[in-house]
């Protein structure tokens, strides 16, 4: 489940991922009224330590939504516990285009700064 946390300025939306998440949940997230993807330039998805879903589902849903948005300037930071980074890398969650970056929780301030650029 995604929980909308708030915006940093008008351009960066922050959400928390908890529980089980399916690829279709990403579609619902991006269509949520607080996620005005026409004006947003970035989203920070914070993976909660008690997240019990599959990162593969997030990867699939995120790829579909970024294709649907069709905006090369839209950025996503996936902020997660350190112990999830290896699995996220294996799922190829970070994109070659630089649109999606993986970030350990300890570096969340740097991730938010990158999103705001």
C-alpha cells in the first residue's frame, strides 16, 4: 500500500510503501489526485522496513508508469533499507536513463536534493 506523505515544494511528491504492493498499485498511485504528474517533476518512494511485498512488482509497475507518462524529465528515487539494495539492483530498479535511482535510507537527504534539481 502507498501512503501519500506530502510534497517538497510543488515539484516533488513523497510516498511511503508498506505491506504488499502489486504492479497495478503503481498505476493507482500515479493516478491519485495528489499525484498531478503534469506538474510534478519527481517522486520519492520510501520503502518501509516492514515492507513485505515484492520489489519485482514495484519494478514492473514503475516501468509501465514511466512509459505511460512519457516524460524523460520525470525522476524517481527509491529510498530503502540498506538490506534491500542488492535485491533492488538485481531487479534492475535503477534505470540506465538516470530517471530512477536507488538510495539507502541513510542518504535520503541526497536523494531528495537530486529530485529537486
